[in-house]
């Protein structure tokens, strides 16, 4: 909290993006996603900062059975009841050059021969939103007082199943892999094992839980609310090309970075 108060000096608006997706011994979903948001709100009040734009999560719910989504629901509630001039942007799956989701899929597609393990039946639906389109939405909220006091859902221009996302990335990478479907209990065991032995696990419980949560919204949400058409996944996910994915997979598995 003291560092937050120091960071608030001489600013007028906050864009709150910080969130934890993998718990460890020192950091929990409650301490970072919920209590961290409460700390931010208190620091904003102390410093007299009124405007805050917070990145929420489609599927967030204080009553969710899934800890990450429950903590994000509590964070959204804290923002909406803060008394600040808030806007909450509830986003679907984000992707970009340094994300830990699309890049992990690409790493395994390129790094493992012959097969690709898919959690569940591959039919979980997403609405991938390019991170730079999210930035445009944030900028327009900062410029538009009409967005104050609103919770707005945003997503990409298409619904895609997990299978479709994998197939699109495989095509971009020019690889062919046979998909092998892994039951959720086995995937949960794998995620727990990776969390124990890897600094940056390739599969997390939050990703598995996200397969069971509706993370889609109206396809017209961004054009209707922000006046532009978001990018197609296949057009922007080309950043996965031309990276030494096999070398990066070996580093991730055996070096931990």
C-alpha cells in the first residue's frame, strides 16, 4: 500500500491491469486480485485520484466455483462500489506477442512431434481479443465521460472453439499434429505437477477452469460500444511465426525460464 500511494502522486487516472493467474506460497488470488484491488482503491482515495479503468474478466463471479474467477468477481465488486469514477472492461481471452496462452500453444505445437494434447473435448468456446484492440478500448474510455460508472463486455469478432484456435495456430506455423484429448482430471494432475517443477508452467489450473466458464459476449460488443471492428485471430496471431519454439520449450522444461 505505501508504494501504491507513492505511485498515485500527480496522476489523474488509473488503468488497473494487474492480476495473478497462478498462485504460489506468497501470492494468492485473494491477496493479489481482490485485496490488491482494495489497496489500489484506498490509495486512490488517499491521493484524490477519481478515475479508474479496471480490466475485468468475462465469467468473473463472486459465487464462482473457480478461485481465479471468484477473485476477479470480488475485484469487480470492489471497483464498482468504490465511489470512484470507474469503468470495468470485462474481457474475453486476450492474445498478443507475450501472452502466456497462445504462445504456450504455439510452443507445444512446434516443440512436440506428431501429437498435440488438448484438455477436454476441444469444444470450449472463446472470443479471442487482440491486446492492441483492448488498448484502443481503454483509450476511448479515458476520453469518453459517458463510460463512467459502466461495466462493458468486450471480445473479438468471432467465436472459436479450442480446437479451432489450435488448428489456426497449426496452420500459421505450417505444422500438422494429431490432437490427443486429455480428460480434465488428468489435466488437473499435469497442471499440479508442472506448478511444482516449473517456474512458468505450460498448463495451469486457471486455464483448465476457464474451459468451464462462459467467456464470450455479443460479437458486436466492440463495434457497438467503441466504433471499430476488432481484428480477426488468424490475421494477428501470425506473431507466433519465426520464433525458436523448440529451444524455448527445452528452456522452459529444463531451465525453468
